């Protein structure tokens, strides 16, 4: 109910936008603001981090199809961000209230415009995707980056369909398709609360690998009808940090499972026992 009220309030405020010379109201709802995405150039902002920038160039080149794109530096972004001719995809910091510093990095897509003159927070955010731990990331983000970019595009492609969809959050598209998939978990993606008793209840199509390379190989090879796990959380979380849990399609690059929880003394980072119970139910033949 609260979310619906906020959406309706946003629509109403958008419709009270500036009047033109004839006195007729111009409608600037979120849907209207985002409908030009495919016609505008997306500037992919390079981070200055060599390995990440190379991965971005390669993955964007093979995956990004929803709009024209160009690469730019952080300095160019600062000069161009007030122009509504561009959208920008860049790595940003995600910090929770109880965290002294940002715990995770995000892949954030924003629209340029006059409101961007002060800071990134003043720009129209289209979507943010949990990317990696801000400190000491695993390195898996480089292998899985094509899926992240495709998921962002899949989400953005629906935002201009209706006003309600324009306010929708990132989510898994069709978790029921897990019935046809073999699921590979990296051991480190499981919370410490997932003990042997829980593991013994898992089906044969749910496989836990000790070596991350064995999981990433499944993804990189594009194995048919398989999904792999991915977790984004701070390397050293505090109570109140947020953990994001995903299952990514190796062959389709789709998002089949997407949940988050706040980290506490009882619920550490990684897939919880409740996640595995839900996934087992979704994947049951």
C-alpha cells in the first residue's frame, strides 16, 4: 500500500510540471522522462581501474544492444552530466546507515540533465545493480559482467511500457523456469547457517562447488539450462549491511532469483537456509 501511494504521488507531482506558454501543463512523469532511452546515447563511464575498464569495454561491446553507446572518462562525465542528450552507466558506491564506508559497488544507470549540476544524487536514477564488494571483491564480477549488463537492459526495456512499470524495482523475471535448470552454487555464496542437514535435503540438480572457477566455467562456457550463484555483500559486513543473492542464467544471461536481506548476527552474508528452501521449491520437477 505504501509503495502504491508513493507511486501515485510521483505521478501526480510529475503532472504538475512546468506550464508552457499557452498555459497547458506538460506531463513529465517518470515514464515520459525515460521513454527516450533507446534514442539517446548511453555513456559508459570508465572507472580508471584497468581490469574493470577492459572488462567493461569487452562486455558492453558484446552485450549492449538497447541503445547507442560510447565510452567516456570520469572527467568527461563531469562535463557532460548536465546534458539531457545522454544517459550514463557508471560504478557507484552503496553505503548503508550503519556502515562507516560504502560496503558495495553498484552499476548505476542515470539520465543526464540540469539537475545533475550538484551531485550524482541529484540525477534521475534509472536502475542500480549490485555489482561487487567495495573492498577485496572476489573477481567473479569480471566473468559475470555480461549478465549484469543484460539484466539492466531487460529491466530498462520495460520501464516506458506503463507508469506503474516505470516505478518498478529490479526483480527476477521468471523464477519458475528454475524447474528446467541445473543450479551451481559456489560454496562461499552460502551463509554459514547452511549446515549439512540443509544440504542433504537438496536435489541432485542443485550442485555446490568448493572452487569458484568450476562455477564460473559453467557460466563462461554458456552451458545450456544452467544457472550460477552470485552474492554481493561487504567483505567485512556490520549489522545492517545488506546482502544481495542472485541466480544468473549461463546461456540466457537472465536473472532467475533475486533477493536481499539485512545482515545480522544470526543471518550472515550469503544464501540463507530459507533461500535454499525457496529455490528447492521453485526447481522441483
